[in-house]
């Protein structure tokens, strides 16, 4: 019998990229019996790929934001707190994982965004997944990407700073879109009072200033990366199993600009629009904001080409 692997995430919609992500996981991780627990952001969306997702021969358990709102209200979370969730959409990642823990669905899962390309030679990663070892991918050009809540979370647990530095002496920042997550981190937050305490740790001020202008820069990042910070820190300091940092020379995530510590200056004008360095990783995550000032820009051209290449290879388009 194959070992069970739960994959859980919030996907934008039942669209082409979601189909690709699910199919790719089933193909690349075929040594597992995969169970998907997907929170659909846009439940009304339907196209030809929605039907193809429904027809896949695998277990996909659907979730919605109203369902998780109800979960919180039933738990005793105040309505004014639940009403604030709409100002910080990523809080649903935190709530969804709590739901998985509360209902004994799993004690470990893989968060796997729908804008990721799985490469070859993933034995190190698969070993972690098989043994439920918390595993993390570094962002070598952005060590602060998951540190927003450090001064909030670390003081909650005496000795956690020393342990964190022992596990992560290089103080890497870790990607939120692909991570083997131990739900041990929720052990202290199962009682209603403490679940409410957990939810109140987050900033729900929203991404617009007092004049209605969308925030950018460090102020925006401090809001957007709260979920990333929670998982990146708690997955280390509260996991009963010693976490594993995937080999940073083989597994890493970076943007399509700046200076990579190993590969140097990134050329944004090349045929890959600068994504070629990121594509050297065994797990290629096309990170970045896709919506700014209400405009949806989509994912990079090269990502779309890689998706189409995969779908053609498997006779799906």
C-alpha cells in the first residue's frame, strides 16, 4: 500500500493552472496515495478545466472561505474577528490547517501552490514527505521574507530563539508556497480561547492606506508575508520532529531580478525574462504579486510555456 500524502492549499479557481498543479503532483509523486484538501478562492469560476479537475481519478476535498468562517464562529471566535478576515485573505491558510488538525484529517501535509514546476531528482524531498519531516525551501535573496512575526512568535516560547538558530544558523528565509508542514504547531491553539489568541496575532489593517491608496514596498510586505512568517517560524520551533532545510544549492526560490549569491546578477532582459536562475532549482516557484491596484497581471510568460509543455507531453492539450 502506498503511503498517504495530504496536499493542502488555497487555489484561485478550478482553472487550467489548478488542473496542471494537481495532475503534476499525481504524476511526480506517484509513490504516494495523494489526498487533496483544496480551499477554492473563487467558487463560482467554471471553464473546461473545471470539468477536467472534477474528472480526475483522485480524492479532492473542497473547502470554501464561508465554510471556514462558519468553522471559526462555531468555535467561538467573535464575529468582528471573522469579519476582518476579508482584509487579510491569507489568514485562511492558517485556519484551514487548524481545521485539518482539529478534525484529525492529518498531522502533516504539503502546501503546494499552483504556480510551481516540479523538477527531477527529488529524493531528498520525497524522503521528508515519506517520513513526515518538516521541510523548507530557502529564499536566498530574501532572508527577511518570513520574519514579519518573529518578534511576536519567538517570545511565546522560551528557548525557541536558541533552537531556531540551531536549526537555521544561516537565518534563511523560507518560501510559503511549498513546505512540508507539521501540524504540531497547533497543539497550543486547540482550545477556543487560544485559537482566538492565535487569530488575534495577525494584522487585519488591510492593504490600503487611509486615503484608499494600495500599499506597496516594506509596509505591504509586512502584511502579505504574515502567513509565510507563521509557517516558516512555527514549523521550526514547534515541530516535534527536527525540521530539515532542503539543500539550498538544489532547492531555492528567487525573483527574476537582483543578485543571486551563487549565480550572480540576474538578467531581466534575457529570453526567460530573468527567471532562468530561479528555474535552476529542483522546485521552481514563480513567486510574486499577480494583482496590483486591482489589475491582474497573471504569471510570467515562461511559466505558461512550461505548463503548456507539460500538458502537451501528457496529451492533455
